C-alpha cells in the first residue's frame, strides 16, 4: 500500500505538471522507485492510474469536507437566516482551505485538478460529479440564503462562481476557441492557483 500511495503521489505531480499525454509510465515508475509490473498490478495501465489519481482526490476531498458539508446541506433543509448561512459557508471554505494547506502534496493534487479543468481528460467526468458539481451547488445554495433568498438564484451562482472562473461551471471547460497558445493562470475558488497550457 505504501508503494501504491507513492505511485499515486508521483503520478499526480507529473500529470499535473505535464498532462496525461506527455507523461510515460516509465517516468512514473522511475520517480516512484517502483516497477512496471507493480504499476500494472495496482492500476492496469496509465489510464487506470490517471483515474485512480482522480478517485484519490475525490476521496480526500470528501473526507476533509464530509461532516461540515453534511451539516451545511442538512441546515439548508430548514429555514436558514442569512447570518447562519454566512457562517456555514465560511465553515465549508475554511475546511477546504485547511485541507489544501495542511499537506504539502496537495499542491500536486491541485495542479492535477487545474489541468483537468483546462484540458478535460479521462478523469473530468469523475471530478465534475464528485467535486465540482456538489461543491458549486452547495456554495450557491448557501450564498442564496446569505442573500436572503429561499432558493438558489442565478445571482447566487454568479457570486459563487465568478465569470472569470467560468471554466469550472461547464463539463468541457478549457481554453476559449481560437485562444493564443501559451500558459494562463487558472484560479478555482478555494484552491491554489496554477498555470496550465493552452
């Protein structure tokens, strides 16, 4: 299990830095001091390893925000005052920030997420359904209550997601069509910024 965890951390770092296509299994096993048979045993192939990285990210995210997120979601089922909604929203974001800053390796996981947002790959659907969609829905609902609205509104969604970060709102994400090739800084609410390639 220690070898598996080490391979996941190395793979997430390399995939985040260079992208799925540019990273080879040989690079991963050499840097993680493992072997190709070990990679195949745990993950099947490079695609399986990539999906395992995304699954690990989702599990860590759910573990970090689980109880706080569940409490906030449960509170939304009853009438909620704006101050209570603001307090719940702050608690959710505080847990997320603490999670992202608690472990040095989370920087690699953040870069993996950023790249998958900008250039959707095999793990995009998994991350969308397990991280982005639930997080956006919860944030928008809390923001709506904080604004005094009983239901999620378009304004709440806009305030929660911000147009300049709209790549997190859609399944395809990525650079605008016709964008000039190069690097751009991608920021996601609650996560460290990171540069990705157009």
